[in-house]
C-alpha cells in the first residue's frame, strides 16, 4: 500500500485499514484477545494496542482543534517530544490498565469516526501542501493524519497477527 497523498486516498486508506483491523478483531476468540502478545514495555494484549491507537487519535484531534482555534499547541503534550514520546506511550498504557477490552474497542471506533470527520473538513491542499499551516512545521497536516490512521492501523494489524501466530503455535 502506498502512502496516501490526496484527501480521498487518505480517507480511503484510513477506512480500509480500519476495516481490516476490525475484521481481524472480529475473528479472534476471547482468549486470543486477552493473550499476552510480543513482550515489550507497553502493549501486553490486544486491548493495549487498541488503547494506543485511541490515544494517538486523541492527540491528533486535540492538536488540530487547538491550533485551528488559534491556540498554539505542539502535537505531543509537554513534557514530551519526539525523542521522549515512548515514555508518553507507557503513560497511556498505565492510564488504561483498568479499561475493559469492549470499552477500548468502542473508544477506538468512536475516535476513528471523529478523525475521519475532521479530515473531511480540510481541502486536499490544506492536507497535503507544505506551508499551509505554521503549526505543522515542515510536515503536512495530511502526513500527521496518515500516521495516526492507516499507517498506525497497519502497525497494529501486523503486531496482532504476529501475536496470533505465536498464540496458535503455543
């Protein structure tokens, strides 16, 4: 899949990858959803992956809302930056340890719809031309949107499939 470079491609890719993710989840047993996945400092099960996607949707939505309302905001909240954001991801993980799987799935579905609705408010030029918004720096708004949607969903799908393969072999 090539990286989207137009508004239509972005929306299509985001929805297609989200649907792939949903289909993957729908085909999983309860045990598979709760099973330990690739051991790391963060995502211990599928719920954790869904929460990660949800929180990154929230980052994108809050960032766009603040900046379009004239309140300058960085994409990553203080004290985090692009070198320290893994610690932020761990904080997201900690915050949601009592979030039930079903809630995580609902939350992600809701924010996916909100992100798509927000993307639809921008023109192709606003999304994919550099220099349109000062708050996006040297990157386009569309690039942030791709990263928070289709690219992130692809990452989640690959990680979950890898975990499923290990679970099924065990």
